[in-house]
C-alpha cells in the first residue's frame, strides 16, 4: 500500500488526522536515517514487563543504528536516588520569573537542565510506562511538569496573533518530529478507551504543542 503515498496530499492528510487523534496511525517515515532517541521509562520494579519492554526497545534501537539516551525515573539500584517528581513552589515561580532572560536554563535544577538538553537534542521522544488508574505514574507526570519549562520548551502565543491562533502554544522543541508511546494496561483497549486513557491523551494532545507542528504520534 506504500504506493498510495505517491498521491499528492495523502501523506499530509494522514499526518493531520494523526495530529487530531493518535488512534489514526501516522504515515510511514519518508526517511530511514538513524534517529536521535530519548526514551523516558517510568516503573518502580526492575522485574516488571514494562522494564523488559524498555530494555528491548533500547537494544533493538541501538542495533538498528539509532542513538539512544535513556531516562529512568526510578533508580532500581538505589531507590533513595529516584527522580524527584514534584514541582516545587520555587521552581514554579522561577519558570515565569526567568522567561526572556539570556540563558533561562542556568536557573533550572541540574537534573531538569540535563533533561531539557536531552529533549533539545533528540528528534524522537519515547515514553514507556504502565497505565495506572487510566493515567501515567506520578513520576512521569512530574517529569513533564518539571521539564516542559515555559520559555524554553514552549512559549505563549505572541500578542499579535488573533482568533484560533491565539489559543495555541508556540513550540520550542521543533527538533522533535516523532512521539512514541508504549504502555501496559490492566484492561482491554475498549475499556481503556471508554475510560479516557488520560495518559495517552496527555502525551498525544497536550505535549504535541511543544514539539514540531507536523510531529507524528505512534502508539
């Protein structure tokens, strides 16, 4: 069926449909160049199926010639050094106080600055996590709260924009062309979809506004 993408407009149409809903699969990639991948994994158990999937994804990606940088939100070897997911009052206030400064990244916590730089490096962003209570684990939600910093990863629309354009964010991670979500579930797809699958919706819809406008989402 790949011949259908030779028809003008088909690839763009499918990309736009994918931007409306991750349940519409994206078109196949035009290029098979090696990807720069950041993989974010969130599961506390080193013996989990989620951990096995993350390991398999990393190994297969490296074997295929891609570059991979991995973020483990749980330190299974030393739980006392796990990633701190909660966004502090000081962090929240500093995000907006430092917007517009020459180098706002210098005001970030070291681990946040490191993660932001990883997001600015990659062109593929992968999330691997279990769906708990129809959402992501708290560690992954906290990672997004702390890392998607205004003024660095996204910005408010300019004042000269009117109408619908004034409602959207200005993406500053336009290097990210592809988002991939891999999750385990405790219910069937039908039940999860009816319940909202909030983790998938957050990643597919909200985060998309920080990345390349034509980025695709694969689930």
